[in-house]
C-alpha cells in the first residue's frame, strides 16, 4: 500500500506513522518551575543528537509544563525509563493542572541534580543532567510553525547505578530500557540484545 500524508487516507484503524518510526527511546524529563514546583513527564519523541558535545533533544506536542519550566530555568534532567519502572513512568504521563507533582503521583523519589536545579528519578538506573541550548518550533513545507516545541540540551552530568554495570559497560539485559512503539505498545530494549562489528573499509 501507499498513501500521501497530505490527506492521510491510509484506510487503517490507526495512523501507522509512529509504529514505523519505532522503537523510540523515552525521555523521562524532570524539571522545576521558577517557583520551585516539580514536574516529571515522559516524551517518546526523544533521542541523543551528538556525542561531542553530548546533546539530547525532546519534542513536546503543545507548550507543556516541561517546556515552560525549561524556558524559566534553562535546565532539565532525563531519567532512564527501564522496564521495572514502566508502570510508574506511565503514571507520570497523566494530564494534571500546572504545578501538580507527578513524582508524587507516580510514587517516585525526586532527587535534585548535582549541577542543575532540576529533579531526576531516584529509582532510575541512570540519569542525565542537562542545560538547555536551544528551544525551537519546527516548520512544515509551507513554512508554518507546528504546534511542537523541540528542546535541545547539553548533558553536563551523568548518573549511573552500579547495578547495571558489568565489565565496565552498561548491561542492557539488566538496564532493560523501554522503547515506545506505535499505538499503546512498548518494548523492552534488553530482551533481545546482540552485537555486530562494523565492517572494515577497503
């Protein structure tokens, strides 16, 4: 089958776009408003952008509290959403009024970063402390701004639990990072791990 996205007439029960671009890492973003109130939200449009410098990004559909808080403070954290925290990650995705603490809703420990004044999930196996570098709205083919805000941040500090380290590397079978699939589906990134060596040139 083939369909053009201009009219999106795919004829399926649900739009397959996000099921094709999958699995997607989950950015579990922790922020603090200027008045000190905490926020925790998972974003499935998230990824690492570069290694030097260490940059990550997430995209918010709508101008949500996470974006507002980062605009006010310039900092955020990203906690690793692992399989053992899947239900609590999902609980933190609830839509609540501004200022309601998702850490409390999900029964999670909020730990303030060492280098940034933003909370991360104490139960997470790993967390990134980030300083925002850019916030922008992407445009479509006609130059119109979308209703999305993309936040880029430079990682200035990294927390890693010894529980997931083996022989000096993160053991994915233990870390079991969650990935967002299409629809309401998720996957466990540690369930089928295999290695491949990049071919040599020439």
